[in-house]
C-alpha cells in the first residue's frame, strides 16, 4: 500500500470558530492506481490534495506514505518528502518565465543537490517522455499551452516520484489540447506511475480507474470505473 489515511480531520480557525474542512477521512491508495478526486467548490478536495501533497498537515488522524506517518513530520522532513516523492502538476503550469524548458525541468533536481551533468541528462529524458525533446531551449512564452503543461509534467516526472499529483491539469487548456494531455497521463499510468487527479470535470475524471467524490468534507462515494473508449 502506498497511501493510507486514517480518521483524518482538518479544521481551520476563523476567529474563535473552528471550520471543518475534512471530517473523519479514511482512504487507501495502492501503487500504480489512477485515482480522480472530485467535488464542488468548498467540498474539501483541495484541502485533501494539500495534505496528500505534504503542503498541509491534518488537525487529527494520520496520513501514512510508504508506511511513514507524514502527520508527525516536521517542516524540513515534509519539504524533503515533497521533493522526493511527489510530482506536482498545476492548472497554470507554474513554470519560471525566464528559464527554458530544460532549466524548468531541472529545478527539482537542483533542490535535491543532483550534479549538473546528471541533472541535464535526467531533465532531457523527462522531456523526451512527454514528446518535447525538440523544445528544450524554448521559454514558456515560446510554447503553446499544451506544451507548457507537458514541460510541467516532465518537471513532475524528473525525480521519479512516488505519486503524480495533478490539480485541474486541463483547466487552462482548450478541449482538444486537454484530451492530448489526458492521453499522456494515460500513457504514464500504463508505464507504472501512480496518479492522483483533482478535478471537477466528469469527462476528465473518467480517464481514471477510480473516482472518489468529496462532499461537505466527507467521502461521499469511492468506486472503480471501467473505461472503454478512452483506452
């Protein structure tokens, strides 16, 4: 088992009031699963994503990643786990505009202290995996939206993380480009990557093999799905 969440709650303080964002969440995700987490605005899905990505900590309960109790880690240990184990992919790409594609993909490796030659080799390999080996010298402004998202996916892949955590990855793309990106995710899943996808779009969620619905801070449903036309 890759991820296990037990009796997890998350509350936010609003003055003297405690606002519950997640309530008694229990969840297990195995290696090489493709999971979509859905829910309306305010449902708690973004809070759950932040906890899965080690960007936030629960108020109570436990989050285990590879049997390590993430809930008990300090800020330095959380940062190290984020860099090593989690590849983030965001709706707005989060690329640095002054860096070219290769340099953007190298960034997690710089933080990890990987030597220059090895960094460039790994970054180039990651860009080749997403079909952008011919765009390594291009800056984000010189790339299309789909190409920018491919750079972001390469950056997420470059550390060979335990999970790819994608937050609305097609939200800034037109429908055709969005379909291309989702087919890329499908290929990455078939290569053995574990993918957790946050989305409010049913068409995007249908690419996954399992859909978890969050409502009012609780898991409303959790079920596998069978894909046909998407394969």
